C-alpha cells in the first residue's frame, strides 16, 4: 500500500467553492452515518441521481484527497446504497473535521 499523507490538496477557497459536490455534500444527504475504525460508512436511499452524485464526488475527491479509499455497495431490488470512506490512521479524524466545517 502506498503511504500517502492524510491531507486535502485543495486550497480553502477551492474547497469552499466545491463543497456541495464533495464529501461534505454527501455527508449532509446521507440517511445514515456509521463510524468505522478508519473512516465512515454512509447510507443513502436509492433515490434517482444518488448513485451519480456519489460517483461525481468520488471522482473529484480522488484528485485532492488521494489517501482515501472508497467502496460502494448497492442492495438488491433498489435497496439502499452504502459508501465506505476509509484510509490510513487519522482518516476518521480528518473526515470528522471536514464534515464539521
């Protein structure tokens, strides 16, 4: 595994401009939030556009928060969608600070 720093490379201004399309936007839209030892699991109802919004956020976050790992699971029969955000030690604390701001 590559050892990447737990840090976002966006400037504060760029982060604020893109906030709704990044993880904080998904955090606010999640129906459920679970703390994991190394991150979070977010749960979403399978509403129209949710999967596309998750994919867009992941694509953007992969550019600026390169240490994050993403896992999407979709339950059968249009059941809920879950997104796991994990990474190295310090990831959960980094995400908590991001979601609180």
